[in-house]
């Protein structure tokens, strides 16, 4: 039982802002603290995936996008001890000072020639001194800290290849039996994730953010006036609207992504409200959604050419919805197979406002696939990359992203840069 709880404890974390630019801000903050003063100049070296996911997403409180403003704000107000909430506490004046800092052109961003999907190297300079911080493989994993020529911290990363054995050693049957039999009190911490993500969803429905996907889909209607699919899609995408446009509301992330956390938690919570499901069943469905999201992401990797919300957390949500509908392990497997057959080709072309569209689309599929599964309908091994074993289907999906789409990120990034 403990390994399933530990997987959730380690992978479900609060975050303020999109986790890629925030991870860069974390590296800058740590380097700044090592330097001992506000830097005069910043050089960033990042992997293609980091750059792709940071170019178009809003930085909380600034009204701007990109790594330059995220780094500038971290130079002014970042605190590395806050982790993925590194920019929390930044004031309006801090944001104005950061804009002036960024406008001076003293922050440069370049891509690092590395096979790592998640790599950040921050160099900060002041008064003839240089400090360096490197983050690798996970958004908060600081592996190297250096002041001038003195190495202060260094950790050799274990080689983990996405698509290989999962770091948490999970499997579908084990996840299902855990959520069925774990003492419900041990899942009460998930209520914090729901509450945090509920708050930003309400913010997205109340004010105008990004493409206003959730607000437009809601159309001023109440939950009672909407179908299950309409309500779940609108409510969840509203949270992504606010987050991608730079809202200062934090979210509870899952497996290194705030949007994944939103998409793993809110659909199940919203569906349970709509269906009148009691809290215990809802929490067990939440745990199922979260763990399957974590499980799939451990195969695909923290960053991927595949959209994490559609490929991981919406599959998790579909399984959670099956649980709410009274389905068992067989129906959950059916839903996973159906989802892989349906949305396996959705690419990640960076974090930006239209991520809310991808969430709305993938959740419509999640509900459809859950309903089909509960009716005994499943994609079969004759359908494309689907295997007769759902575990193998997930590995096929991971292989598609890790090997089949090996150059996709570079092609997407090239298109984004040349626009």
C-alpha cells in the first residue's frame, strides 16, 4: 500500500505558474542565492522541451510570457526554498522591476545540445563573480551548484529511460486494488489538491483569461443545465485558461505539470458533483486518476512530444470516471484501451492559452471512452497500436512518443521560433 501513497506524495505538489518556466526560475533563484546578490546578467542553457514549453505561457503577475521575464522576476523576488512556488510573494513592484531588468537585454536564452528532455543550466553574474545552478530530469532536482570555480553541490543522476521500468513500480491491477481497499483517511490529502484546483477553475470562469475556453463553454449556465460532458469539459478547461494566461493562483501539479494536475483532479471532482457521488467514492476515483496519470507519465517521461494532459491525465480521468460510474478493473482497462486508440496522436506544441482547448477535447474523449467501457466496449488488438494487454498498449504509447517522435520536438520548436 505504501508505494502507491508514496508515489502520490512525491508527484502531487503545489506550483505557481507553468512548471517549465518556473523550473527555470527555480534554477535562477538558487544561482542568485549562491551569488549572494541580484545578478547583473543571466545566461540560460535549456533543452528543446523546456524552451518549447516556456515560449508562449504567461508568467504569474507580469502579463508577459517567456523565460526572460520568468528569470528576471526570479532575480528580483525568487526564493528557491519555495520549490515550484519560487515566485510566490512577488509584489506588483517586483514585477515592474523585473520588466525593467528584462528590458535591458542582459538575459540570454540558448538551447543546450543534450539528449535530456528536461535540462536547465542557469549562469548568473555580478561584480566579477559567477554562480551556476543545473536542474535535470525533474523540475525540482538541482544536481549542480557552483560559485566561480568552487563546486558546492553535485549529484550524479541515475539514468532513467522513459518507456523502461517505472520509477514507482506501479501496475494497473495493483493501482485498482489499492484504491479499492486503502483506508479512506489516507486519501484525505487529495482534498487539498481538489480545493486548490477548484479555486483556479472558479477564477477562470469568473474572469477573462486566454481564449476563455471554459467560460465560453459554460455559457453562463448552471451545472444542472449542462450535460456531464459539457460541465466537466468547461469546468476543467477554465482552470487551464487562468493558469496558462499567468494567473497568480497556484495549482496542485501532478508528475511535474500543473495542467496534468488540473486534468487529473478536476474532471473526477466535477463529475462526482454532477452525479451526486459521495465523498469516499470520489476520493477513491481521484486516487485512481492520479496514480494512472503518474504511471503513464513514468513511461512517457516528464516532457514529451505527446500532450501530457491528453495522453496521461485524461486517460487517468477516464479511469476515474469509470470508477464513479460503477465500473471495475475490466472496465477501467477498456477505458484505457479506448483512450489510447482515440487520442494517442495529440502533440505538445508548448504551453500556451490553447492548452485549454486540448484539455476540453481530451476530456470529451475521456467521458465518451468511459461510457463505452461501462457498456462493455473496448478497442482490440486489431486496432492500431492497441495490444491485447493494456500494459503493453501503454508501453506502445510510450514508444511512440520516445522513439517514434524523436525529432518531433525539434521540428515543432523550429516552427515556433520561425513564426
